[in-house]
C-alpha cells in the first residue's frame, strides 16, 4: 500500500511532473517547470487586456494638453500606436531568438551581462510592477465604490480596502491556476472591447448626423514646442504601455515561434485603432476645453450620449481595470520567478507549485509589495517619475537587437526585422527619456536614478561576490503547502 502512495517519476511532454501522483520525501523527482498553456487567443487577450486599462476612459487629456489642438492630438495617438508596434517587432525577434520568460530582463542579461539585467529586475520588481498593480487596483476600487457615494468622493479607507481585496483576489486566482487566470483575462478583455465598441459606434452615429464641429480646423492652436510634443508622446505611449507583456511568459506560450509574432501583430494594431476611434468619438461630443476639464472623459461622454444607460461606462471601466490588474499580476510574477531562478532575487521566488504549475511565491511577493504601495496617500507621483526609467530599458533592449546582429550572427532568427526599426526605437527612447527632463527638470528624476543605481552595491555584495551565484545546480526542495507535498525547483543563487 505504501508503494502505491509513492510518486513515480512520471513526466509530461515538457519535462514537468505529473501532479496527479504523490511524492514521498527522499524520492528522486524532476523539478517542476511552468507548462505551455497559453494559446494565441489568450496571448492576444493578455496584450490587449494589459494595454487597455483605465487611461483611455478616464484621462486622455494629457496628450491634448501637450499638443494644444484636436488634430495634432489624434496624430500623436496614431503615431504612438505605430511606435508601440515597431517596439514590439523588436521584441518579436528577440523573443523568438531567446525563448526564455522575463522579457527585458532575459534580453538585457543575455546582451549586456548580469549587472544590467539585475538593475532592470531590481527597479521593475521592487517599484514599477507592484506600484502599477496598486494604481490599477485603486482605479478599479474608486469606480466600484462610486455608485455608493452619489454626489461625493468615495471614502479613502473604503477605496483602499476594496483595492486590497481586489489585489488579494487577483493574486489568489493567479496562484491557483494558469488557465483560470487566462479565462479571467479573456473575459475581461471582451468586456473592455465591448464598451469601446459602444463608444465608437456612438461616435460614428454622431459623425453621420453631422457632429463634426470640433473636428473642423482641428490643427489651429497646435503647439510647436519640442518639449511639449515630447511630453504628449510620452503620455500617449504610457497609455500604450503593455505591448511587451507577452515576452514575460514566453516559456508558457504554446508554439512561441508562431503565437508570439501573431499575438503581437494582431493585438497592438487592434489597440491602436481602438484608441484613435475612441478619441474621435469623444470629440464628436466634447470640445477641447470640455475634455480638458472632465475628470473622467468616458463618463462625461456616456452622460451626454448614452443616457439613461450611461451607468454602463463606469461599470465597464471597473471591468477594464480589473482585467489590466490581472494581466499585470500574471506577467509580474513571471519576471520575479525568472530573476529568482537566475540568482538575482531570493531563491524561494524561483519555486514552482507542483500542484498548480504557477510561480506562487513570486506572485505572492508581488502582491504584498502592491499592498504596501496602496498605503501611502498618493503613489501616482512615484510611478510618474519612475516611468521614464521604463523607456531607458526599452531603448537598451532594442540596442541588444542591434548588438546581436554583429556579435551573434550565428543565432537562429525565426523572425528577422529590418535593423532600421531597432535604430528608430533606440532614438525615440532617448528622446522620450530626455524630453520630460529637459522640459521640466525636477530633483525627483535624480532620486529615481539614484534608486536604480543603488542596486549596484546590492549586486556586488550579494550576487557577484557570492560563490553560490555561479553554481547553477538545481536542488529538489520538499515543502508542504496545505495538504500538497511536492518538489519545487530552486537554484543556488542569493540576493
């Protein structure tokens, strides 16, 4: 009878352990790995669902403020879509060359060495990913609680409690099942595309009725300031942020050589078209002044056009933000897991659940940090100042592609893009990093830079000078989670 309870070394097609059998301590079992469960539809949903959060519904006015007129504003939204697509094409080539999860972390480590990869993981895991997760959850909570506080602002404590509850729910879902998290992403992506379709169709009807006053002479009053236009692009591309999310989960993609390029080619142009059409729809009803004064543009649009069913707009904004938060959690956990696997974070973060095939410790760690970021009064300032660092890493990642063309000519390239695209992305990244600093230099940018560089002493103290960091021998760890006993993979690396 005891032998029947001993796990046999059964493997699935990708070398992972069959969770249907039980292991006793002392047995030789292969370490658990993430399974390839993400198909093309789920990949597209992850890209679209993460890119479309609350920004296009709440405050697209940042681009209008930078351009000064409706015509240049629409041109910037379209140009941002093109630039996001070009950046994503660079990631397609890199993602099919280096089929490791982790996105920029894996590419920067491979291209420029572990130091730069560590600085990226340090900045993104500790600040960018969890703070973005927290901000999206707060937006979701604000719109979910708004109906219970008619005519006034929702209580801060209630909003933060709802945000924490949504963070916990999303983290639990992502810890329990990859497929369940994918289904959640797919459903909420359909929901946000539905409300976008409603807004776009309403805009087309209004255009057909002759509501084109706000679109006539649309270039009058446009700005020609170098810094202002740069800030407009900066804010527009922030709304497009998320185009690189699929590269964080390459190891879980079914047939990544086919599905990674297809998902990106389909997903990003779809979002670009949606953003431009939604903005056109807004201008069929709202003047530039009304749009700038509106605290939530989509809600104002709904009140004017969709009455008496205007309540569907804030409801679907809740759906949109919840789906974006789910996508953020999904990819953030994979980045943390890969960094732990490579010895750049504490090794427990590299563990994979044998029962659920999810990077549960990494997801929990990301969720805890997000909850911590919810506590302060305002974290929007934090993410605003740190977001310039994101374009530093985007530019460096595109530079990896250029470097590989000369130093790794022998590498297999299932997808090969013109090198001019990578050069353009690097140039644009430099512009986007420097434009806000030149236009409005503030000491906070220095603080952010110092924080990023503060990862250097940590790297040399805990990674570079640690002899274990170069011992890539995997260990089988037997740990108990509830009633589940299984082997989890770790690497001999330290933080």
